[in-house]
C-alpha cells in the first residue's frame, strides 16, 4: 500500500471524528478533478451517475465496471474517495468479503454497502443475512490491513419499506457488526435523523441532503452529508434542456448558460502531463 493511499485513509477517518463535512459525488474523472479544486475534503462515487456516464440505467453496471471506475477516480485526485458499492455485487457473506477485498485494492479510503437486494418482491435482505454481510465486509477490510472506512446502509426508505424502527434496528446491528459509519438514505424529517444519530452514537452518520442545508443537518447531528446522483442529474438536466430546445425549437438560448470554456480549461490545465 502506497503512503499516499495510507495518508488518504487516515485523513478520511479523521474527518469522521468531529464536525460535519460534505462529501460530493462525482460521476467521472473530470467532475472529480473539479470538485477537488473547489476545496472539498473527500469525494464519493455515485453508482447512478457512473451508470449514466456509461449509457446504462442505475444498477446496470458490473463489479468490474465499478472497480475500473474507482481506480480512475483514485488516480485522478489526491483526496480520499469513498466507493458507492451497491450491495457489493454479492448476496452471500463470502461473496461480499471477496468483493470488498477487490474494492480495497483500488486504493479507496472508504466503501459503503447496502442491505437492498434489487428484487421487488423482497427488497431488503433478511435481518440476519444483512448483519452477516456487514460482518463479512468488516473482516475482509481487516484482513487487508488497509484501514478502509466501512459505511453500512439500510435502504428501507428508498425501496418502499419506510419503517424507522426497523431501520434503526438494522443500523444498530450493523454498527455492532463493525460498520464505522451508518447511513439510511431517504430519511429527511428532523425526528428521523435525530433518532438514527442517537441510536448509533458515538459512531458517525451520513445523511443524504435531499436539498436541506448543511447547517440544518449538522445541527441534527449529521457528521457527513452526501448528494448521491444529484450533481450528475443537475449536469444532465442542463444538457437535456439545451438539447431539447435545439431539437424542438431550433434555437440555442440555453447554451448561454454553459460554463465558459476558459473556466473549464482552467480546472484541467495542470493535467496535460497525464495524457497517456
């Protein structure tokens, strides 16, 4: 393990010890480089944004696709990178362990795994299996000796199972199984956030912003705030508005909202020597 990877992992853990920070989600190398230059302290991949970048729907990529993407992000920036690793591309704990070990080899500083199955008839793994999967991920990280930070996610509020008591039960069990950070994407009410933060304290909690300001979420106890695929959706939204105007009206007014080429070139000017 290179010193730079070790240093990034140590810095990532330090960020989770106090305060509150935003971890934005780039979807490709260019967006990652820009976010670093804007002063963010860490980045997280977005499975949805990456899939769209490849011309596929969310959850339509393979583990090898994600591993290659993570290597590109880690190589592109000097910041800690957290991997959005879906369900670790495996159902059973042994498969999770093997998949997590492969992710750690990319140089990431953190990795998150979900308890969602991707199956509409049974959208969440059974409780005991979900906990065993987190324990397997923890053991795989410990075997690498690389100090990768493990975030365990409970997806009930995103998959049609918005049961706060069950979400809290799962997050507490994930914490006991070795998760370093806990995350229940989709919770947004003050009472929901406060309940999760209190239940897993003193471990840090990641909150999906859903439009709420940093100050509000920090006051509720959030340690880390992410945006998921929202930055990618914002970028594609601008593209679609301009393209639809051209296709439908034959006019180009929306292009005036684009960032100046000089500004964009400025983000990447010092990367000429990285061309291969």
